[in-house]
């Protein structure tokens, strides 16, 4: 089964969206609130990992690096979840 480029473009453009919203896959775009909730839950897990790492890891640079890494990933997940929620609210 061969798929042409136009078929892929049509699939990727449904539902119609503009700008940076095209970065989100169509299936995820149709379920934005669910994915945003999953990202927020994942951010909570990352924050918990950062807190546990900071509390039990010691005072060396490796511990600080891992803690900051977990917290940075949590901040990125929360920012993306907020962006998805704002898109879902604007579409409603």
C-alpha cells in the first residue's frame, strides 16, 4: 500500500489548525485536554523525583545536576500542558 505525499498532508492537516499548532500530531490535537492532564501528572512525578533526589542524594554536583534536570523537565512539561490547555480553550 503506497501513500502519496498529498494524502499525508491531508491527514496531518485534519483537523485544520494554523501556526505552531501544526507541531502537535492530529490524534493528540483531538484529545488535547487528556494529553495536557497526562503531561501535568508527569510533571508532578518529575517534581517528586527532584525533591527525593535533592533530599537523599547528598551535597555533590551530580546530585544538584540530576535535581535541576528533573525540575527543568517538569517545568517544560507544565509549560507544554498549559499551552495545550490554552489551545483547547480557544477552540471551544
